[in-house]
């Protein structure tokens, strides 16, 4: 057997001010736990609309964009992938909108 076949992939997770090495199996368990937690929270909402702050929408939009549209469709998200991508587009548009910095005429 080659040395690569025996090698495990290890990741480092920042947890309570400590760095912990974990392997793929543990990462899958963490993801499964977080997905179940999300399902429970959605069920508790009972179809009511979740009110997010601008900062929360911004944070979710950035992370959603990093995942990509196709991958978002495989996940259970708080809002639709289309909504997340719209929030990201609005975030970028606000970044490059300089209306508040414009001055009138020459000075």
C-alpha cells in the first residue's frame, strides 16, 4: 500500500481558544449535528418569518457566496439560496455605491 492510502486528512478547528485536530468523520458528524439543530429551530419557528438584522444577513450572504449556488441547494438553509445570493449582490452593490461620498460640483 502506498503511504498516501494510509494517510488521514486532519483539519484544525478553533474551539474555545484551543486548536483541535479532527478528521473527516468528525467533521461529518459536526455537520450532521448542525443540520439537525437547524431543522429543530425551523420547526420551532412554525412557518413564522425569521427577522434577521443587516449584519446577520451580510454574514450569511458572504458565507453562502463562498459555498456557491449549487452547493447551497444541497443544504437546508434558513432562507432560499436565491435569497442568499440576492443579499450578496445587494451587499456588493452597497460596497461600490458611492452616493454618500459624492460632492456636488467642484471645490
